[in-house]
C-alpha cells in the first residue's frame, strides 16, 4: 500500500469513529434530557406530597385546638351545685 491509500483508509476510519461518537453523544444527550424530565417530575411530586402533608398536619392541629369534652367536664357540667349548710361542720 502506498501513502495515499493509507491516508484514505485512515481518513475513512476516523470519519466512521467520528460518526459513531456523534451518534453516542446524541444518545447520551437524549438520555440526559429524559432523566432531567423524570427528575423534575419527581421533584414536583415530592413538593405536592409535602404540601399535602402540611395541609393534613394543619387540619390535625386545627382539630386539636378545639378542646374536646372529657368525662369530668361532662360530669361537672351536669352536676348541680349543692349549698352546704354552714352549721353542718360544727
């Protein structure tokens, strides 16, 4: 083989490698875009879940602020007060 043939063969091999590298780069870029989109979607889902959790916690706190009646509250509310005879303790 003479120098021109080697030069042409080398140029073809380099062109083929460059083409394959461009294809690989495009493929990696597409994968990166897909992964970025999935990452953004998951971040949004996390934010939505955190917002929902915050709403649930706030609702729970709002419910706990309303004082629930206890048994002793009911008993004292329904029990009429009796006046003690001041003479009874003598």
